[in-house]
C-alpha cells in the first residue's frame, strides 16, 4: 500500500502530533448484481496473501460507511502491514492511528474493525463490507476473500488502542476460489413461498450508494414474490456448504446459524415463522424456503403498539429474534440479515426501515403481541412495503418518486413529478457522497417537470465518467435515482 502524505517532511519533523493522512482510490462499480453476490458469498479464515488492490479496500470501507447510523458513534479502524488507521467517510481518507504492523493475521491484506454502540449495528457494516469484496468476483473464480473473526476483534481491542470497543473485525486477503453462481438451492418444500431470484438488474455498488431508510409507507401489501425475495436475501440458503452445512446469504460464527427458526413475518393475514431448513426445521445440512403459520389473524396493530418506534403504516414486518441477548455471536447476526433486507428492498423499489436496540420492555411486548415463544427475544424489526412520498408520479409510470434515466450522453434529462408546487432542490453526488453539482428551481405548477445537467461540476469542469446519484427534494421529501456518464 502506497502512502500519500499531505505534509512536507520538514513540517512533520517539527509537528509530530500532526497525523499522516492517506488518500484512497475512488470507489468503483463492478458489474455484479446484489442478488448474485449474496448467493455466491462465503467466508474463509485462511489461505490469504497480502497482495490485494487498494481499490478493494476503498470499496469495502465506502460500503461499510453508507449505512444508517443508529448510535452515538461509529468508528472504522483499518490494520495493514504498515499501520493502523482511522477511516474518515466524509473525505474518504485514512489517518494513521497507530504506527506499525498490528494485524491479527500476518497473511491478511487488511483488517477492518467496526466500533458501534450495538452488535446489531456493527453487523450491518460487517455484511456490507463482506459483499463489497465479493462484488469483485467473476464466474470464473474469486480474487479475494473476507471473514468476520471474533478472535481478530479480541486482538484489535488489545492492540489497536481504539477509542471505543471494537465489536467485530472483517479480515481480508487475496485468495483464489469458487466464483459467482446463480444456482438457486432455496426451493420451497410446500410451495408457501415462490422461488427467489439469484440475479438482478442493479449492481451492488449502485444499490449501496442509494441506501436509505423510509418511514412512510403505502398500505398495500408486498406481493408474495417480493416477500419471498426479502426473506431469502436476509437468511436464505445458498450453494456454499461450510462444515457440511448448507450455507446462507450471511455468515454465522462456526456456522451455528443462530437465527434458524427465529425469524417471523407479521402479515395482514397472519404471523408466520420463516424456515430455511426442511421440516422440522433444525437440520442445518438441508435447504428449504417456506412459511409456517404461527398465529392466524392480523397482529400488526398489536405489534405497532408494542414498539411505537416502528413505522406506523408499514404493511409488513420481519422480526428477528435470538435465544441469548448477551451473546455477541448471536446479536451480531441479526445485523447481517438486516443489511440484506434493506438492500434487497431497495433493489425491488420497496421502502425499508430497520428498528434495532430494542429495550427489554419492547422485546417482551413484541413477544406478547405476536404470540412468540418465550425463548425467542426480538432484537431487530425490519419494516417494508411500497414507500410513500410527497413527490409522486402517475400510476402508469415508475413507482419511485423520481425517475432519472441512465444515459450515456449529455446533457442528462432529470424528470420528476410534483404533487404540489414549490421550491425544488436538485443535487448530483458521486459514489463517495461528495456533492458534484447542486441548484434550486421554483416550480409554480404541480405535475411533470424536467431539468438538465450538462455533466459539469460546480466549478464548470467535466465530471469524470462513472455513476452519480441524483436527489430531487421538495417539501421536506427526497426522491433519488442515478445517472451514468460515459466519456
């Protein structure tokens, strides 16, 4: 890894307290969809070499930082053969935190530690980082591998001098192995769920760049195809077989798969338990994709009353429970699944909202509301459905509040539909979240409008080729889409 110091050497001699800052390559967009990356993912603890591109590190850190923040802090620490760094998402740069090699694995290329208030939030970031690495794979094989390691986290807390306790560490290295596959093994044994799709139209990076949570929903229930896809994405079986077990879209400590038989769906007709194993549901070497009836009738009103932080009008809720809320191996796993749910919802044009860090009172009330077993303690609730926005489009057009055409020429045409007149703010950002261009328009009429972007940044210089995010905001509501610029 090459260091890029922004301070002259002489200045460093007289000001040793000033930290060395390293730039990172810009994040890149790989050609692989979120679904095929999820279906192909597997973790490995060994066989690494340290010869891995800085671009992989850049994408991993960028993806991990794109997630919503739930607690008072979130810190990223990176150990390389040279130093331990702290990552600054705003500038997409790393600052030297501790000089020298302090890696857990002497063969790893880099190790990323995440520090948050809760294991559940840490799990979101860990899963994002793992898939960011997998997104570089091809059908012919993988070029890198990563694995969350508790022993590495213990090592980091003892040797990296973190400000707050590091919840988990992703260990990455160069490695060859099995590559991407679209083979689907999540087949329903009783036809209660349609077969999920293992490929999709949007790449992993494009979805993560637009990742967000929604709090307003339409009341229409998602289709069974959409529910099936979300449930599989979060905790469905894949072709990988670790330790003679059928692997999942997410990792698990020693492949224990703690969420097995502990995922529930609150539907408008019933409460269901999700199964990814054949009946009776506890044989981890098998594969299934089905729903089991737990309680007939609509219990969503009771669920909303049990946890008033939930979006009040979401049509469907997925409740993740664990057997021991004091076991970090168990509490981090719902975070893995929650990242999958949120990203899959975005891929299908659905809204998604994650509620975590449930209180003891909320857990007990949710158990009662849904009739859950006493040993299943709720820790995360994912709400989903069609999101509702003040920026709307006619029913015959796309469901999103804003449709921005993906173009290969300029100027780019930005079309949006307003339900009421007013000021409209338009902003173009790159994948690192940096504003490229922004402006405001005053619309005196509701209806369909358009704006154009000539491809220049705020200084009038041509923006580099790549994928950009476009945000259109009006009356406190934002609609997002993307534009591709080729030069």
